C-alpha cells in the first residue's frame, strides 16, 4: 500500500502535554462535555427500551458490514433510479479529483458546505483552494474554525475549545462587526447575516450525510441550526460525500437511529432539522445530485474481524463527552479529524500503523470503559483499543529491527511471559521479588522505583508483595 508522503504529526503523548498545560482549554472543554453528558443521561433514561434500541442499532450495523457489497450496489441503483449520479472514490485523492471536476464543470469558483467531517478527512477544502475554488463552511462551529484558521477538536462541536468571548473577538475581526458582544444570540445573528447572502447566491452545495438508505437512495442530514437545509436545497447542484459505511438497509431503520442519534449527540429527543432527499425532483431543490462514496481505508478496516465494529460508528460523539483523556487534552492532541475514543480506534486503522501519530492513539486511553457504556451502537471501544495495541507491538517487532528487540521494556515483557507460563518459575519469581523489594518498602508502601520502573511510582504508590501468597496460604490450610 502506498504510504502517506505528507508530514507525519507527532505522537499523542508528545502533543498532550501542551494542551494539558492550557487551563483555559481545559475549562472550556470540561464545562462543555460535563453539560452535554449530563443532559444526554436524562434523555436516554426517559426511554424504557434504551438498551434494546442500542442492541437494535448494533445488529443493523453489523448486518450492513456483513453484506456491505450488496447494500452498496443497492444504494447505487436506488440513487440512479431517483435521478442522481453515484461516484466511487478509492481514496481522498480520488474523491477530491471527482468533486473538483464536478464544480469546474459548472463554471463556478465557490461552493457552500455543511456537515462534512468526511471532507475534512480527505482535506477537500485544501484541494478545492489549490484548484481556485473557495469552499465556505456554513455550520456555525465549522465556520468559526474556518475563520480562525484552526482545526476541529470535536466531532459534533468542532469549536468546543473556544468560549464565546474568543468567538466574539474572531467575528469582530473577520466579519467586521465592531459593536458585537459575546451574547450568544448576537453571535448567531452575525453569522446568519453573513451566511444568508452566500446561501442565496451559491450554485453548488457540498454536504456530508448521517445515513444513506440502500432501499430508497435517500440521504439524510440531521442538525440543529437549519444551515444544512439551506445548503442542500438552495444550490442548483448538490454533491454529497459519504463513507461507504454510512448505509442503513431500509427506511424503517430510521425508527432506531432517529432515536439513538439525537439523544447521544446533542442530548435532544429530536434534532430541530432533519433533511431527507432522494435523487432530484423537477422544480424542487437541486436539479443535479451527485453522491461520492468514499473508501479511503474502510475496506481494510472491514477485513479485520476485531476492528470491523469501528465502522458501526454513527458519529454521535458521546464517547468524547465521557472520556477522561479527551476532557483533559481536547481534540487537537489527536491530530485527526476523529478525536477522542472513536478516533483512537478509527484513525490508526484508516492511516495505518506506519504513521507514528496514528500508532500512538490506541494508548490514548485509560481503558475505563465509559465510551462503551454510552455508545449508541455498542462499539466495544476498549476491546478494539487492546486489539490495536497488540497490532502496534507486532508491527514494531516486525519493522523495528534489533534496536527494538533489545529495548529494556521488550526484554522485560519477554521474561515476564516466560515466567508466567510456568507455575514453578512464577512462584520462584515471587519469592525473589519478596526479598528484593525490601530496600524499596517504606511505611508499608513502595513509593519510588529506579530506572524505567520509576514511571509506575511517579504518580502512584504500589503495595508490596505480601509475605504469604494465596497458594502458600492454601497449602498451609490443607
């Protein structure tokens, strides 16, 4: 497989310290995530069948992944029968070429965009800009990020790391409204007035999509602002970009996902704006519809039986809002458009383990399991994290050469594995450790270890090995 030739960002552990030392960032993200997860719990607890809904969502997505080839061809047929056109993109470069070509065919140099994290994944905005085309983000949070020249830090709320005072200063500078205050209504109105002119003049719209229905060819965008509806109904041409995993089999499946998604993402019983479209309709909405189905590593994920469940994700961001690691570092430390727990398992599989930054992400977790508990489609994120950690180690062993094999940690783990395989060796090691620990035990605890082991005791105390093991006690009792 061709390796990414772009500059590889630093590993998570190298980036996290910078963001941990930013108290304003931690306050912004901590306040937002605590608020969202508190509200989410309330609306989820309202449903007596919440756990059954989660299981139904899991089973539907599992069925799709097991029959993805069938549903993709069914979706293509349904879209084309409804007057749309389907394009297949093997990777980001392929998708960017298709989209750029479609816009150039219209003879315009501007497009409006909404709800398109998948286009962030393939860096579409840069590709369009390189081709002389301006792409304007119309989702409020995405607009804030674009105006600031920043990167998203959350799947649902990309500007979660900014407070309203920072947004006020940004809008004063970029939108020219010097009298603007930090009142949320004023900030929203300033963005609305700026965007309205763009909506009315745009000839091409670009969207993502939450789901695509194989049975009918219907695409849906769920959102809270109404900008998505403006973007998907006003332009003459609409281009939607979806990962191939976004399919649901039938229209009836919305019964499950339209309950799971809003409660898990925005803590609402129903999203204020739910926009569905199927192909084109004469005299109503865009008269040309293109659906770009993106692989970009997804079939590679599908081929891994343990990692495949990652593709069940419906991008609700519930896992981010409960993750203690994400809450303290924010999304930028992940160096991916998919931060948090889901990004820690999705990004390494999409990018590959040769990417130093991506390979570090499975370790960006305490494995507390909170992400699994809130996932609306029951993705066992801790299970996949452990699986990927094993793959990272195997990759390093295969490609690291003699240097990695002689690393003290590698040697220690090999010795430990040999010791644990034999009861007699294990018991002898216990006795030796019981004797060797005496110089480190102070007041009944081990608070400081030497060398590489000091990492364990720098932030925690260890209990010493007891004078009598369970096996010793059992033998004495017998």
